[in-house]
C-alpha cells in the first residue's frame, strides 16, 4: 500500500454487479431502476443530515454513512456522475453543467471531476469546490492526495472510473454496498480489469435489511 491518504472505492451495487441501470438519460440519470440501489442510504439519518434534511433511520446503515462522511477529505468522480453531459459534449451544451446537487452540494470538500473538457474550478456553497481534471486518473489522484490531508480519498464513481483506478493499481480498499436487486444490465462494476486483476482481502461484513456492506483491502496492485 502507498503512503498518504487511503484511497477507497465506495459504491452501491446490485447483486448482478451493476452500479447504474440500463438506458441512463437526463430524466433517468441512474438508468432504469438504478435509484433502487440507493434506497438503503437515502433512508438513513446520516445521509439526510449531510443533505440538510431532518429525520431518517438509525442503525448500521446510518452508522456507516456517518463514518464515511467523517473520514472523507476528497472525492474523485467522472464527468458522467457530475452532470448530464457525456464527455464528448462541451460544458456549454451540458444541461446540468453545475452538477446534480443545487447550490449547496453534500460533499463539503474538494471534488475532482475527470473530464476531457477544460474548465475553471466551480466553488459552491458549504465548502464544496469542483476541480475539473483533463490530464487523466493519475493526475486527479495526485491532486486529491495533496488536498485530502489526513483523511481518505473517495473514488465515488461511476463504474468506468472505479474500474480504471482499480485496474491501474491505485486503490487501497474497496467498499461495496450490495442492494438485494437484479438490474439485468447497465454500468457494470469490476469489469475490464485486465488479465491480472488485484487480489482482495476481506476486512468486514455488515448486514441490514436493505443492504449487505462488504469491505476489502487490495492485496496485490497491478502496475
């Protein structure tokens, strides 16, 4: 493992390995039934608090979210997770060019967005700044490490970004929140990792009625 912040993939996934359903669109950004992957998290008190809402359920799901919020100093995501535009599309043509989350996104820390289109950093309310990186996954991670301090770097998605980082041997841990649904298609996680994918060592398992939470340490990195 490398020195510095821990680099963690943390993502919800269906039993058949998808992190978004088929036919993603502006009206259905997570694809058909993709929102069902996140029902476990949206119900929690910790998630609702991070989004400025009240109420929600306590328990193992909420505890995991609270711990993740506390430990994360920086998030890395792809263009397709940040906005409605696909990366062949310039920012001027993107109908959600300032992201999905409104004026006060729930991150409250720097977020590095992988893209092919240059753009100045976007400062939002609540301490969230989106930094747009055109130089690839290693450049984004280097910048994220510098910004994370003593906290974790979270690789949030989507599937393609997670797969690139894991296949390149740049991930320390993989945390999967397995929702009890089958999507049958969409954006597949843990795909196209090459002929020598990294080994995984189990760290922990936690269960709730809405999800099974699996954490793994990456034993063998591909470089």
